C-alpha cells in the first residue's frame, strides 16, 4: 500500500531522541525551550509555546484570548474537527464560513456576507480560525481587513502549513493574526510524534499560554497575590491543563526542522508533477493562491463526475493506493448536527465532500511510487 502520507525519520532524528533518553530531563526542560526558539526564529514570530498536540495548542489559544460561554468562534467546515472543538472546550459556540471552491479555504466573500448578517443580528464572533487547508495559505490579509473593524481575534490553524509562505512571510509569522497553530503529528510536514505549537508576537498571550499548558501555575513573584512563602513557592492563578511536550519530542522536532526546506521543496516538486501527469483527466486539480507557496501537506483531486466518487475511491484502495478524504464537513458530524447544523448549511463545502480524494503525497515518495498512483487513477477512467 502506498500511504497518503508518511513521516521521514533519519538516523540523525533517532540519535537526537536517544541522546535525550540518556540525559537528566525527559519532560519539558531546556530542549523544549530550544525547540520553541528554533521554530519561532524560523517563521519570524517572537514566541513559540510547545505543547503535546495542535489540539491542545488550539485549546490554550482560545482560553488565552478569553473565549468562554456565550462567545462565538467561526472556522471553516472543511477542516479536522479540532479547529471547531477548541471553542466547545471553553464553553463557546461554533459557526462556520463556507469555503472557496478553488483553494478549499475559508472564502473571504462568504466571510464578508456573514459578518454583515452577524452584525445585524448582534451575534458577531469573538475569534475566527482560518485553516490553511492542504498547506495552502488562507487569504489572511483580506480576512484580517474584514474582521479587524469588529475587534475579532484571529487564530490561524496552520497544522498543514509548516514551511509554507504568504506575501513574502513564512506561515507562523502572525503578521495578520494573533496566534498561529502548528501540528507535528507524523502525517504533517515535520513531526514530534504527537506535538504542536502556538506562535505569537504578543508577550502577554505567550505568558498566558505557557501557564495554561501547565496547570495555570506561575513561579513569577510579580504575578502572585503575595510575596512567595519561600524558595519552593508557586501559585496557581488560572485553571490550566497538563499539555507539556517532552524533551524527546522537542529533540526530534529540532532535528526534523533542519530538513523542513527539503521536505517542502520535495512536496512542491511532486505536486507539480501531479499537476502535469493528471492534467488530461476529468478532475479538478488544486488551485493556488497568488502570492503564497503551499507546504503541500495534501494533494486533493476532485472528480468532475461525483457519482463515481465511492467507486473510484474503492478501486484505488483495491489497487494498493492509500487514498483518503480530508475532510467530512465538520458541521455534518453527529455532534455538530445535534447542535443544530444540517445538510445544505454550507453548500460549497458539501459539494467538495462529494468529489474530493486525497492522493498520496509525502517527502519520501519516489517518482516510481507517484507513477503507480497516476496509472491507477488513469485506469479508473478508461472504459
Ligand atoms: C492535524 C490537525 C489538527 C490537530 O492536530 P494534532 O496535533 O493531531 O492535535 C488540527 N487542525 C488541523 C487542520 C489538522 O489537520
């Protein structure tokens, strides 16, 4: 089976992890701090807060921005459920903004229209979470221009987009947002096994997120209600969680980061090769956003004839091609249906779901692997 995604682990990665196992710290320590600094420097953000998953990063980002009961968060319906669930963790409500059919990202026109309606209804969101679907940047500057007049905060879910860029800036620079989230799950661009990071340029948000990842505890006397009782003293001043990253994960992350450009270059080269090899088939190939370079976490083709979706998907799997579907529209998940969402709410996202197939793409993929994928897809269209 050729998988849709796969990590690339080198001997250098293995050695980095083994070295930590023989050292003094296993849980969060100096290597986590070094990983945070390395990622922040790499993407041009001031602060990085490493955690045990992107899901945790989304949670502490929402909490740090003060999202809570009665508040509203908007995201894209074509994303992993975590982009929406983060609002529910803090007791807030979720709504969605339909996608642009070419980029699969939150559509700025749909956003503008929805903001007008929300303004009239007196129900504006507090936070918006644009998702860099497949690694392709959202139109973040346009989104920021639309939401800033209302004081709405932006969390970029860049789980797919580590190593991508937008308008001359690396994704993660937070040039147009308050916080950017990365995932280091093995199928993503670089991995720490499980892991994530929240990037920000705001010192106060960074400090709050650091506390929230470790129980809401501080050792900073200036934040305490009174002088420390002694050198052992700490105070819990917020309600946080244990979302810490381990030193092994951070060491793996630092080592993986040295190959980030290589990974993203390879993914882009393979994507361009797919563009050429699939051009004559009855498929819609992924569009590109002008001024952006995708990290190409995923390569999604859409069938012109959606009636063959299931049959083609099954034929490819039977042929040993590990195709997948990213994603089932979040609003159609039973949990969200129970909150009142229904078929027809976000028609562009639902049409995408009828046609989309993620075909294999990972940095270790050979051209021979890719040719097998292309031949298999081609054979499903030959009578
Ligand atoms: C993978 C992913 C997440 C969650 O990442 P974890 O690190 O597995 O928690 C969140 N959002 C998107 C868009 C993702 O693809």
